[in-house]
C-alpha cells in the first residue's frame, strides 16, 4: 500500500514538473535564441529497507534543452548575429563561470561591455569583450569584432578588438541551467570551434513548436489525472483494510 501511494505521489510530482517546463516553453515561444525545456522521465533505483524501489527522477535531474535549431530571421542590425550549425556563443554566467547561448541580439553597455539581450557578457579570447568608444562597430562572419575609432580620419582602416568565442558542444556532457544557458555538467568549458561562422544582421528564433507544446500539455494533464486517480484508489483500499480489522463490539 505504501509503495502504491509513493508511486502515485512521485508520478504527480513528475507531471507537475513537466507541466511547468511546458508552460515555460510556451511563455518563451517568441524569445530570441530560446531552447525549449525538455523533461525526460527516467527510472532511478533507490535502496530501501526491504530491497530496491524505483521512482521517477525529479525535474532537476533530467531537465535539459531541445537542441534543434530555430528559424533564422533577417533584422539588418549590425550587432545581431545568428549562428548556423551546432556551435554556441560563450558568455559569462552570473556566477562568473563560462556558459553558452544561441541568443545573438547583442548590445554595448554604457561601460563598453558587449552583452546579450538578456544581460550576459560575451566572452572573447581573454574574457568578457569590452568595446572602446567608436564611430562604428562591425562583426565579421568568423566572429571577429572590429571598430572605427572615434575621431578617425575618413577611410581609416578598422581596428580589430577581439573575436567572439564560439564553442562546440559535440561529444561533451552539457545541460541547460535555470538561467537558460548551456553549462558543462560538473564544470569546465567547451572547446573552441575555429570553423564556426556567424550570420550578421540576423537572429535565431525560439525553437519552441507551439502546436507540439499544446499537445504535450493536454497529454500531461491526462497523465496527472491518472496519477490522482491512483492516489484515490490507494486511499479507498486503505480504508477498506482498516474496516476489516475493526473488532465487533
């Protein structure tokens, strides 16, 4: 009986986690470079007093991102970049470590730091990229950042500032974090992809498929109802067993 209740409660928790991930996907269907949350339910073995007992893993243990690319939309903006293929752009996470994103709506802060639209500094060859005051900022197709300095003579050549660090996640154990960035599981950094290219004046859109997300939400709701029915059945069986044990008097 206890195992039946435990199974039902574990199922309810898992379905709630999945529903939260689906709701987050729908909310970010229009977010630039967003990778859909994905929850893959797995069985984990827990050692109990009488043997081994299986349960569904929690969302924190299985949460990851759908790695499919989103569509690329032309914007014409000089600091917008899309990354065709499977490479990722390195950024500095809030804890100071290196993480990775596909969000390419770049901007320059008042202090000169190049950052993504959600506020993460873009990494170069030696750390976060800082752009000095310039008449014009340019990004080449290999990620090299160049400027025309303030006060430069007409026709003066551009000055190279740094190269955006583009990394490959192939063959590396990575996972999506709650900050919507890709992290190397257990720490570490991804190797640089020297062959990676960027598409300037374009942005990669979210890879969320709203139709699939809505179908997943309906199916998940039905699974939640089944788990709830199982819990009610366990309660009913427990009450029946208790009534059989009552002594007449």
